[in-house]
C-alpha cells in the first residue's frame, strides 16, 4: 500500500493561506484566506465558519445574516426532512417549486400548507 504523509496541502501557485490542514490529530480543516472555512472533527461533526463544531452540522456567522440555501430544479421539491434512525421522514419543512407552496410535515403527514397567494391551509390532526 502506498501512503502520502503531510500536515498541510496548499496549491502549487504559492497561495499558502488556503488549503487543507491535517496537523491536528483526528481533525480535517479547510482554510481560505488563512481563515477556517470548514472543520470535520473526530466525532464527524462538521463546522462551517467554526473550528469547534458543537453539533453534527454547526453553521456559524459572527457578523451579517446567516442563511442556508437548499435548492432544487423548478419541477422538484426542496427542504429539510426530520426523523430518527427507524423512520427518517417523520417531519419536515418543504417547498414545492412547480406549484409554489410551502408545506410542513408532522407524524409523516402534511399538516400545514402556505400557498403562493398567502392563503394558509391547516389539517385538523385527527
């Protein structure tokens, strides 16, 4: 088996303030402009904008707004689905791009829909 060992990886053009830092045990750090952009720690937590992620995905922006963008094709659905290891789609916040409505799932069923007109539809949950 071949092996390459290094603590840092930088590009060949000499831009030494951006690259991959492997100098800390059990941690991978991607730096841009000498600032930590992404960290993956020993517990497989991913930090974006932080070198010490507290959660599985920790997005930190210390100034300005912090917005996460989830996009899909114009005929598809984009969103966040929530669940557990036995059932991974128990809840969610989703957007139907082709019909232009936002909807919320609870107990694996749609419970609320906000239409593009602003009208809100609710399920009674019974």
